[in-house]
C-alpha cells in the first residue's frame, strides 16, 4: 500500500461525497457527542458533514490521506480545520 498526504483544494462533489461517507463510517452514531453535531437527529449527520466539508473548502483547509489503487486515489483519512480566529460558516 502506498499513501500520500496532501491539501485538497477545491474538492469535487465526488470527493465531498467520499469524505462524507468516510465521516459516517468513522463516527459512532450512538455516542451522545456525535448525536449533538446534528441536533440529536443522526439522520441529519450526512447533511452536517457535507455542509462542514463545503464550508471548510471555502474558508478552511482540508488535508487528505489517499491510497493509490486500481480505482485511482481513494481517500482513506482526512482532517478539516480553520485558521485561528476564523469561524466556520461565517462570511467574514
């Protein structure tokens, strides 16, 4: 297995979908801390992760770990963050 880590600039809709699926697999939806991310409705987690990733692509940073394979580069891990002083979902 060969992995590469890089910043993901302007992610495509397919890449966003892939990262949302990764988040849904990574987080235990039975834990109260995860439930609170979507106001207690785990059915909204898909929308929460999608909105967070799209906001991060606009005002933050997304770093991904990809694995080279027969299907191209598959995202196996990711990190999303905003710089100091930035507020997610803000317009400033």
